[in-house]
């Protein structure tokens, strides 16, 4: 009887697949990547176990094609994390394991890892080649001083000698140079502030074990500095640090800062914007780097010496994946820290209410930084411009314009925040009230102006399904040729400001205007004083820290104040705190102006006092009263179908199959708030329980039941701890 291998494959099925291991393929350690036939194609999968038995007729079993020995096996800890993920998110293990791998490693064609460094091996340290091999001796000496880049060796015609040392086992090619004994940082770390010192006194002693520590520190209080101190300590113990951040493209300064602070250390970055090979290389670098800095997908990177996980801006919605495997990287980071018995440090100026509640009830250690690290930096004055009494002209009020003019006159910089990209949110027909509907979604098409130097015409675009179309020359409904742009987007705002302040140098930041690289360039331009006014969406709020920026103008956030989404005010508050934090960071006082028709909304009271804890407690009290997260746990079953009736019918049948559990409430199926996207109707069914365990068990029993329902809808998915509805 030949050995049978159980292989996890990227399929929607919650099971493993048995394959025969033909003789001659050698050992297959668990986690090995293997190529197998599947259906009429071949797939790369993860070999998980072996046995001598199978429930399938052995003769019918198909054979493993090859074991991909050009790449390392997935370490046991990643398999364990994936298993946790499978249980928690009710998602197939195989699909998770394959999602954890960088795409290039899921491709069976041979992978030649780039190993640009020649480094000394342990055997090489004491080795003594024959004195006659003088070149080899010299190279060995050079390696004892420092690793040598392949390019340099090639240029010096040393490749042959390098190969000889490798053949003798005295040197090896490596992905990363080994970390050197910590050379002094190229930036001098500042002496810790009293608050940072107090935080370190609480954190350093507990770095040896699992624990979740929430650092709530106002913008500029020195959270990043605190992470660096903790990482320094972890590295000195020979361990690795994983640092999760929301969006690496927006924070080139952060990576630089890390590199200057730890010049001898091996720092790898990981995010989905990397080219395929680089992404695989950097993922592999997890095996031997010192610090891995990356976005949510990095939570699955191999880190054999993991000693600390930091989640910066832990409240950021980008940590939750919104399709496929709908995981929260923050929550998985905590699960991973627990499995590895290492600390997890979450940091934010506006923690998620989920995390803050855990800190208040003592499950997380709460560490507060209440003062800005640079003592001269004051918190900005926040003023409201009441739109009920002060008229708007092209989206702007007189006081707002006055503030911009004054700031410009002082030679200081301003930012204008409007969370709506494009020229105008819709095109409008004044004669019949047609408002540019998207034919495929329940949304309006957004008017986008072509750049002034571009020959492309203006377009209508759907921000949900991506549909683009030309601007109709007349109303499609009534034929009126006089269509109007309705409302304000960042492009229009930029145009308005340019007309009103012709002397100002204005730059716009949003997804339409920014390539990741342009972001770094823009940062330099603002720092260098080449920009007076930055106009942009929430991208403005992240990353950069501009000392000469003293005014933040916030337009049109009222939609979020009375939104049906119960998290809308939490998110808005975080956003406004963050944008406000951009004003007046150095020694110049900042000013924030918010245009709103609801100046009496409690959110603004707390915002004006910079009182996150106060607002968080108020929101938490409300959530408790309404039985909402974090006081209850939610799972959403989402369905998409060509008709709303079909989507709802599927969910109603699923609800009928739900096991009766006293602690678990099953609500009625309803159309999703955004009921139609890309020609599919969307509906959802909410399941809720105060007990996480009861809810998990419920879904575990329920899923196999509703999976059987015929006819199928186009798509369904389970969203555990949904963030958006
Ligand atoms: P946060 O991440 O909380 O917004 P940062 O760590 O970026 O804050 O620090 C804000 C600013 O204060 C940075 O310019 C940083 O260099 C500076 N800073 C941080 N800690 C100290 C310190 N202990 N002494 C002096 N400056 C500090
Ligand atoms: Zn019309
Ligand atoms: Zn659309």
C-alpha cells in the first residue's frame, strides 16, 4: 500500500483531498507545496498529513505530480493559524492556506529565489583554505568583515571563488544580509518622554509572554517611537517583530524611519502592491528578517523567531478584508500572538470601540499617551461653521475662505478635507430631475473631469462596479441638453479654490490623482514648501506629518452623522481626530474649521475637547443599550442573486434551517443597504449572540445545512464580525 497524502486545495469545499504518493518523490514533510491533478486541471496545494489509509478506493486515487522543493514548506505555525482562521471564519482551510501564500509560490513553475548576498557560514568562520588558494582566502577574509553583494563579486571577477567557498560549505548565498551587531542608528533616538518612559516600564517586563496592550495615544504623542523601543528590545533578544500597518504606500516615511533607526537589521516589507516576484521574495524573507513591516496580508507570513506583533492604527478598516476570506488582520494578529505566546501591541489615537472596550474591562492593558511628544506642539482649536446660518458658495463658506486666505498670507499651509473624489457626485437634469443612475448598481454615476492637459473627455464613473461612460450630450430621460454637475467632489473643489485663490499652489490627493510613488514626491513637495493647499479625501489623514500645516478645513461630513450604519459616527470621529491631528504639529498652533448643519451633534462637543475617551464611553453606552457590538457578536450571511426575490428566498430558507439555540438570535432577511451592485441584487441575514462561542458553534452546525439549499444563488458568503453592512 503506497502512502497517501492529504492535500489542502483552494476550493470552496471544507475538506482535504487524498492523493497517492508515487515512489521516488521522497519525503513530504507537512506543509510541503505539491502539484496535483484536480478535476481537469492541475493545482498547487499544501500537503498536510500522510496515512496508509483512505476512504476512497485506492486504485481510483490520483497521484501527486511533484513536490515543489524549490520553496520551503509552510511552517507548522502558519498551518495552525490557518486552522484557527478556518474555525473562526468558517472558511475552508485549503482556501485560507493558499490565500496565505504569495501568488508566485502557488505557481508550479520553478521558482529561483533571488539570493543577492554571499554570507559566511558557521563553518566558514574558522575555515582555513589552502594558502595557495589565495583568492579564496582573501574572499573569506572579506566575508568575515561583511557580507558581499553578488553584483560586486561579479564585477571583481570573484564569482568563481565565491562558488568554491559555497561548495566547501564556508559561505552561502542568502536573501538578506545577516543582521550585524546593532550599529548606532543613523537617527538619534530621542530621550523618552515621561509618558513614554512610564509606558516602557509597564511594557518591557511583559514582553516575554502573550498579552494584548492597547496604546491609546493622541496624534503626535510618540506611539511610533514607543514601538521602536519595544522592537529594539525584542531584536536584542534575537527575536523578530511583525509590524502591521494599514497602507504602506502612504507611509514611505515610516519605512525610512525604521531603516535609519535599525541600520544593521534586516527589514522586509510586504504588501499587495509589490510585483509578484518581489512579493514572494519578501514573504520568504520572513524566515530570516528581523522586522517585517506590512499590510494585513503579512499576518500570514512565516516568522520562526516571532517575538512581538505591533498593529499600528489598529482601528483602521483596511485591516478587515472585505471579500473572499473576510478576516480581520488585527484579530488574527492577536490570535497568532496568543498561539506563539508573544505580546500584541495595538496602537491608535482613536482605538476601535471593540479594542477600547476590552481595555476598559481589563482584558487588554491600556496605556495612554495624553501629551504630544514635542511639548511645544499644541492641539488645534476646533471651530464649527454653522451651515444653517452661513450660506455655502460652491461648497465653501466665507469664514472658511477667510481662514484659507489668512493662512496663505502667513506663508503657512492648509489642508481641505472632502471625502468624495471626482468632480461632482452626480450629473443632474434640472427639467426632469434625472440624476445619473448607474444601470448596474443602486448608486449614482460620479462625474469625473479629465485632467486639464489630457485629451480624454470627461466621464461618468460608477465607484461601485467600475462602469464608465461618456457624458450624455442631453438628458437621456427628457432630452434637455442643459445638464448640471450636482454637488462637490475633490476635483471641483480644487477648481473652485484655484479660481478663488489664483496665487495659491494647490495639490489634490485622492485615489484618482495618486500613484503610490507620487505620494512620496508630494510629501517632499509639501515639506519643501512648494504647496500651499492640499485638497483631498481621507488619504490626507494618513501618514505624513507636515510641520507648517496650520489649518485643516473639513467639508461636508454631515452624511455620516445620521447614517443608518451604527459605526458611522465612530468612523467619522476617528477621521476628524486624524485630520485635526494634521494641523499644527510643530511649534505653530493649528486651527480646524468644520462646516456642518448640525453643530449641536454630541460628536462635535467631544471633538472640540479632543476627548476620545469621553466619546468612546458615550458610544459604548449607546451600543450596550441597543445590544450592538462589542456587546454582542455578529455574523452576516450575505447572498447575491440576479433578482432580489431569489436572494431573499435563499436567506429565508437558510434561516428556516437554523438550529434553535436560545443564546443566538436570527433576524429577518433584508435587502442590503446597497441593494444592487454590478447587476446583482444583494440581501443579508444577521445572526447575533452575546456569546462568541455559542455563535461559533451555531454557525458550525448551520453552514453544512444551508450549503445544501437548491437552487443556488449566484454567491453567498459568511462575514464574521462584519464591519460594513
Ligand atoms: P504618533 O505615532 O503618536 O503620532 P510619533 O511617534 O510619530 O507620534 O511622534 C510624533 C513626533 O514627535 C515625531 O516627530 C517624533 O519624532 C517626535 N517624538 C516622539 N517621541 C519623542 C521624544 N521622546 N522626544 C522628542 N520627540 C519625540
Ligand atoms: Zn431630463
Ligand atoms: Zn455601478
